[in-house]
C-alpha cells in the first residue's frame, strides 16, 4: 500500500524524512504519532516518508520503538486501525540515539533514509520537542552535523523563558537556519475554532462593522482546565502556567480577536497585523495579574515542598489602538479548576435605553447584567453562540435571555476537520507559515510579559475543583467571568 494518495486539491508532497526529538515524550505519544498516522490515512502525507525518532535514551531495538508507537496509537489514535495501515506506517519508523554533544549517528541515519526515498525529495522536517534548556545545544548540534541544512525546523513553545533567553534562542536558531525555515508551533492557532474567529470577523458583514470599542465592552479569553499537572512536574516546575499558556496560547488567541484586517490572509499579511497588534499590547501590569496554586500541588511527585510555581493565572490586558482603547481583555487559565473549557467571549455594549422588562433584571441596568455576547467554544466540537434578549412567549412584553447557536459539525456535512497538530504538521510540510509565529512576535510578547516575570505576584492558594483564587474571580468586575454562570 502506498503511504498516501493525493486528496482533492491538496498539493502532492514530495517524499521526505521526518526527525522527531523527544520521540518517547508525552507530546509525541499523544499528538505527533497519531497526527502523522491520521494524515497518512487522509492522504495528506507524502507518497513516501521515513520517521526517525531520536533522544538521549534508546527505547530498545527499532521493533521495541515501534511497539511503543503502536501503544501510543492504540491509546490516542483511531480505534479502527487496520493491520495493513499499521504495517505501512511502522515500516517507516526507526529510532536513533542522539544528544546535543553527539548527533553523528543520527545525521548518518537521516542521509541513509533519504537515499532510500524515490524521486525528488522535500525538505526534511525536524521536530524539536525538548525542554527549553536543551533547545539551544540541540540547535547547535543540528547545525554542526548538517541535519539542519535545508530542513524545516519545528520548534515547540515556550520559545525561551523571558526576553533575553528568547532573543538568545532566536539568535542561535538564526546562526543555523533562516527564519523561513523555522516553524514555531502554537497548537491553539491550528484549532479549527480559533480560525473561525477570523472567519466570523472578516467574512460577515453582520459582525465586521461592530468589532471595535464603540460596540464591544470587553473580551474574555477563558481556558480553565480540570486536569492537574498529570505527572508533568519537571516541565511544569520549570515553566508554570504563565509561560505555559499565557505567553503562547492565550495571547495568540487575543491576536486573532483583535488584529486589524490583514491585506491578505497569508503568512505575510497575518504576520504584519499580529506584529502591529503585539506592538500595541500594553506591557502587563502586575497589579492586574492574579496568580494561584492549587492546594495539593506541592504534594505532587517531583514538585518542590515549597514551590512557588503558579498553576493558575488571571489577568487584564489592554490594547492601545484606535480600535480597542478602553476595552479590557481578560485572560484566565489554570489547572485543577472546576471545568475544562476553551472559551472566547466578546461582550457588547447595551443599547442606550431599556424599554423592556427583562426577566431576572431590574428596570435600570445593574453592573452584573449580561449584555449580548458572542461566545466561541474552541473545543474539538466547535460552537459559536450569540446571546440575545428575546420576547418570552406569553401575554406580557417581557424579555429573557436566549441564544442563536452555530454547531460547526452539524452545519457542514463533510467532516474533514483536522486536529490542531495534524493541521499544523501538514502546513509545515507545505511550507506554509500562516499559522506560525515569527521571531519578533515572540520577542515582543515576552516584552509585554516581562513586568510580571520581574515582579510576579505571590501565588494565592485555591481549592481543586474551584474557579481559582477569590481575587481572580473578581478581576473582571463588575460583570465577572462568563463562566461558569453564563454557560
Ligand atoms: C499545552 C500545555 O500546550 O496545551 C498544557 O502545555 C495544556 O499544559 C494544553 O494542558 C492545552 O491544550 P488543549 O489543546 O488540550 O486545550
């Protein structure tokens, strides 16, 4: 069986070698192997390819490595995997030990694998899923061994840990490859539902004219997680919620909500507008940031007894542009919270007069009343709701809250939806940078965040299963967060 067949109008990809650092890690298991497998099944992989896993510790023979990948697919891949498909995939898998000090065997293996591929081959894809401290030395090794030559280099967040380290990492990367070879991956940008924010804004005459400070009162980007750190203590102790989620995912979502219409919807157009927006993002004020740590975090295996690492962040951001002046952007995320959700809420100003009686509300507007809101649910099953007031059926002219809802899956019969990582891995192979961030964007975001890194508020304890520290619940006063009450 060929590894793939071209599907629809998707360009055919040249055969190539894919090298995965962190091949036995959590991300590879949950997302990368299932992602490549599903792309192969969808006809979106090159006609032929090889995947070489790499890392400091060998998982054993190639067959033992394949067994591990098979376990990952059984747990996180499709449940109807056939023997034929598995053979096609596993025949292309191997593992080679490498480290920052020694990448020669790996370089030899990459060249040998490329020699096995027929026809003109495409740029090798090198995926760096390694801890921040290992990133620079690994990049050095890729340069010295020649593995980086012509490669598409996929770099996982957090892209440094502050302004100086982000700059240093970017310099190191630029010593070895051109910016156009680098794909800084932020999987939130690959989520179908995140891209729907752009579609809503720029393709619909109903929303485009009101997307500004004259009509919008506030924005909330709320990503509570019910999960704890799930055994990722060493990553989490070095990173924390602020670097893990805010500097990357949540501020990138803010970018989609707030950027100006790009000249074109391509990499250059979006990059230019994101950069302008991030320039206008006011450096965060530590007084408007609440950090939290869930009770019991210090008892997690691998966590320091007196760890000050935050597992929760809520903050207010401001965008100093003509469009957004005066509109607060509230961001919240944390582990071990009451619910797992990914919600972007855009709240609209009220009409100038209240003419109707509204169920559950007094005749004069009260601070806690919820105005019209557009709510994007960024789940695997994306939904968009527009909350309105409408007449309650009956003899009196009384209004009540109601919603117009778009269920994206139900609206479009064909389900060709790709999971975020699948979409982005495919984009890397196409050489499409549209949903990836460039060096200067990352450096600017670290600048915006630096005041909090320099002067972080002390993390406040919160109960597991709650909505975080009390002060965070009150941050978007007077209305409060849409979740959980606005559901
Ligand atoms: C990852 C973070 O990048 O994103 C995790 O490291 C977080 O801590 C995850 O749980 C959330 O992603 P998703 O797609 O499950 O919302």
